[in-house]
């Protein structure tokens, strides 16, 4: 596995990471790994937009739509 060093990290950011790691019962290193992993996973974006939309609104329940009756297709115009 690779290692990286992050220089010039704000003290406030370090404190927030330490608090977040403690809340999750993790080391700071593991917390940062998870943050980076989640950021990369979200950056790739959804592959199936309809699945993402369905997942987003599933908790609201479904809607039954009344579909109109199908009609015959109109004859195309003739240019003679």
C-alpha cells in the first residue's frame, strides 16, 4: 500500500478529523482513509441515473399514474 504525507494542514482541520475519528471509534489515519475513499466513490458519479433517482425518492412512496388510451398514429403528410 502507498503512503502520503499531507503538509500545511490547518490545525482546525486536524482537530475536526480527530473528533470525527473518535466519534466513529477509529484512528485518525483510518478516518482519513474513509473520507478519501468516500470522496473518490462520489466523484465517479452514478452509472444508472434512473436507479439513483428511484433510490432518492423511494421513502416518499409511489404514484399511480393513469395512462391515456393509445391512439392510432396520424398519417404523415404527402408532398406530391
